[in-house]
């Protein structure tokens, strides 16, 4: 859930509080989204393996 929130809130957070962390999060937003997608894929595979 944290990678999803990081990707979803990167732009508004960078607009409201512009600092090094939020600018970097905005640059790395794609990778946060991809890590969320990968974690959901692992969960889906675990569900189907049972």
C-alpha cells in the first residue's frame, strides 16, 4: 500500500511542500508504481497457488 500512496501522492506533495525528498519522489514516481504492481502480482500468484 505504501508504494501506491507514494506514486499517487507524489505530485500533490511536491506542489504543497517542495523539498529534496518530494522532488525525488516525483522523479521516481514510475518506479513506485511499478513496485506496487509487482507486489500485487506476487499476491495474485500466491492466491492462485493455493
